[in-house]
């Protein structure tokens, strides 16, 4: 599965390529903040703010056509208490790796 799917992005942006690219750029610009918030919460074992960080990330990336990232985040968002800490760390690394893949792509069209 590809990191970015322009068909999903176009559907989310009502067929507007320019809007799809703008939403992706906005996500890329804000992704470091989301990642930093999650990393800080993870390091301090602050599960409440960790959940908030995942929830914000989930909301921010729903419209960019990132099926792999969406799947990874949906596995954690709202379910943090179900995981051992080491498993949360592993999942965070997967999520951060996928965010890096998206940053490297930079645009759809």
C-alpha cells in the first residue's frame, strides 16, 4: 500500500487538486509539532496527553489520503490503555517512520 493515495485525497477535497495539495502541505508543516507532542508524552509516560496527541494527529491526517498512516493511528487512537508501554513505543516508531515517508513525498500531483 502506498503512503499517499491521490484518489482518496481527491475524494476528500471534492476533486480539487489544489486543495488536496494544500491539505497535504498543511499536514507536513504541522506534523513535526504532532510528532514532538507525542514523543514528549511518550517519554514522560503521560498517557492522557499521549492520547490527546494521537487524537489530534488522527484528525489532522484524515483528509490527506494517507491510508497506511491512517491505519497505524487508528490502531492506537482511543486504545492507548490497552497497550504495554514497549508496544506503544514500537507503534510510535512505525507512525513516525510513515510520517517521514509522507514528508519525503511532499505533493500528490
